[in-house]
C-alpha cells in the first residue's frame, strides 16, 4: 500500500525532504512506517522517540494501523511560549 509522509520542522533537514512516498505491506502499523523511515533516513533515529505522528488530521499511536493512501505527518513535539 502507498503511504504519503510529510516531514515538519527540523525533520526536513534530517531527511532532506518535505514529503516522501513509501510502499508498505497491507496491515502495516505506524511503528512499521517509523522503522522504515529510520532505515531510509538514519538521522531520524535520534528523533524517533519524541516524534508526534498524525494520520490525516488526527494524532496517531505507534500501534495504529495504516491504510492505502494515508497521509501521515511526522513532527517534533509541539512547543509553546
């Protein structure tokens, strides 16, 4: 299945991309996507534990399933001031 990923904030520098399209097997979870992302972009390993993930406009857990055509946003923790 095809997943569309958007990288936000400094994650764009880590990956050198704003977006990424990846093929994952049917039944893949958010955790599978994150593992694949870290393999494809090794600098992401440092950010992996703090990442926020959204599928569409809803925050997601690592155990959430992905579906063909999902748009996933990866972002650092939100900060306010």
